[in-house]
C-alpha cells in the first residue's frame, strides 16, 4: 500500500512540475493516435457505409470478417507492419520503420475495422428509416450511403471514439514498429510498460493518470458535442 | 411526358403470399386517382410498385417514356411519415434538387419558391427534424413541388395529422393538381377521397375490384366489396 501512495505522490509532483520528457511523451502519443484516428475514420466511414447499403455476394462473410477484425491483436498488426516496413520488406525502401509514421500506419490498420464495423451497423440501422425516401429522391448507392453518414455523424462519433480508445490504449503495435526509442517513438503506453519493468513507478503511474485523464477529456468533449447537436437538429 | 403509365399483368408476392394479384391498368394525365381500400388491401405496395421502389414479382410497369432517368425525375412520392435529413428545411429541399441534377445556382431560389408555396418560408432555416408533423409533411410536399414532377404519389399523407394540418396538406395537393401534376393517392379516408379524387381505384385483398369516377363510387359502387367498405367506413350513410 505504501509503495502505491509513494508512487502516486511522485506521479502528481511530476505532472505538476510540467516535466519536459513527460510532456514530450504525452504529445507524441496524442499525435500518433489522433493521426491514426483521422486516417482510419476517413477510410472506415465510407467503407462501412458502402457495406451497409449495398448488396453483393459474400457480403455476410465480409461483415463477419469485419466484426472479427475488431478484435485484431495489436501485436499481430505490429508484426505484420514490421514485416512490411523492415529493410527486407516490400515497403522497406520507404525507411519508415521505427518512426512515428510507422506507428500511425499500424494503429490505423488496428482501428480501421473497429470504426468501419460500428459505422456499418449504425448506417444499416438508419438505412431502414431512410431507404425509401432516399431512393424516391433518386439517391442510391454511395450517394445515399454518404448522405446517411453525414446525417448520423454525431452518432458515429461513438464509433470514432471506440477507435480512439483502442489507439490510445494499445502497446503491442507501437512497441514493435516504433521500437520505443527514447525521444523519438516513445509513447505513453510503451513508456509505462518499460518504466514499470525498470521499477520507475512514479513516471509509469503519472503517465497512466495522464492517459486516463486525456481519454476522459476527449470523450467528455465528444459527448457534449453530440448532446448539443441532438438538441439542435433533432 | 412520361404518362400514361401502363401496368401490365403486374403482380407482387412476398414470402409466398400474394400481395397484389395480376393487375392491368392504364393511368393517364388529368384525373386525380385515389386508391381506396382497407388496411392490408395492397394500396401502399401498389404505389411503391408504380413508383419503382419495389420490383414486381411478375408483369411490367411501363411508362410512355423509355428513358429511365427522365421517368425517375418526373415522379415524386410523399410518404405517410416523411423522412427529413438533419439539416434545415431549406437544405432538405436543396438536397432533393441536387440529387435531381438541378444546377447549383438555381437550387436555392427554387427551394425558396417551393417553401413559399406550402407556407413554410418563415421556417426555412429551422432544422427540419424539429418541425411539427404537419410542417414536416408540408416540407415533404415542398420537396416534391421543387422538382415539378409530372406525377405525384401520396401514401396516406394525412393519416397521422390533425384536421387543421390535414386541411393545409390538402390545399397543397390541390395546388399540385391545378398546376397539372397527376395525383395518385392512397388513402382509407373516404371524405378525403371525395374531396381530392376524380376517380377511385378500389383494392380488395390485393385485387383491383373496381375503377369508377368518384361520385359514382360513393353513390353506386359497382362491386359488393366496395359497397361493404363504404358501409363499414360510413355506417351512418
């Protein structure tokens, strides 16, 4: 118990001091995960919506696959991206391995299925309500899909937040493709893992606190945006 | 001109159950056609088949114009419960015009004219989903109005509205009629059929039992089913 309290005290004073290393790690984490969310959202929303409103052979199998990919293990994604980006890999010449962009790529792949699968479900539910009206107006296929995505955009925030949560929380993918290099690719989760094993509990714990607070803050912001929009647009 | 509309041995079944029995019919321009019948008679399904929202199980829906795009553009449908997008009333009409391929420069002007026509110009910037049921239905009519369709399908447009909202909707439907739009409306409200219709298509269990001018239909229906329906709906007559 004493060691927890001690670690907590250390953590709080570290956060209060505005430690530069700590700030750098937090900032890089945010940059990597928010970039991944941005790219994944850009790809996943049209993909999920398209699957929701079109009918084609193999659609069911694709939906099951997409849902299953929500549980993609981060270390496996990390490994695959590592193989692709390593010197001998097909994308090796890009020289991205052990850089933040590699981490963005890995996290994008990790959360894309989450956002796409949740978006697919949301759009499919909405499609029941909109289908006749949109088809009557002449909006079909991708056009109709994107209309619905835009119309339920505040509900889709939840899907995006699920992706963000996953990106912020995972260690496996970023540690493999980033390498946890001090000052270059060290993010909150990889630092927590490292410092805990080294025994520097105050730093690990303070990062843990910051991580939870940030996730809470982002979710609160999104929730209020959604509330306000619902009041305004019905 | 996409009219006349010819239905040729048109039939529709779902889950092994016949919903519309083979039906042959021609609808020309001019007279407003009211599709009457009890709940489950197939009114909505028939209109959706005509409008192209459902594909017939057998038979054909043939418009006099062979160009599918023109046929689509020349018809509009107003549903019992309108579905509005989460944007302003004006933007909802503009969206319909955009889908219909109207040049961007014209959309706003046309949309405003349409809102004025249905008496919603004061609410143009209000989010459509927070409008009342009657206002949303008028907005649905404005959305159709802006498209200047040759044919307007209406599926029980006032079924969930109060009398004053119903009057406003009926006034707009009359304006469509006066403007030369062919009205095809499903209803089970006999008074409304009488007020708005020129002819009645009476459906009974998926079969077109009779087609009669509206006055004759109420005075002297030619089928026993229609007589029973009128008696059931207006037992005091």
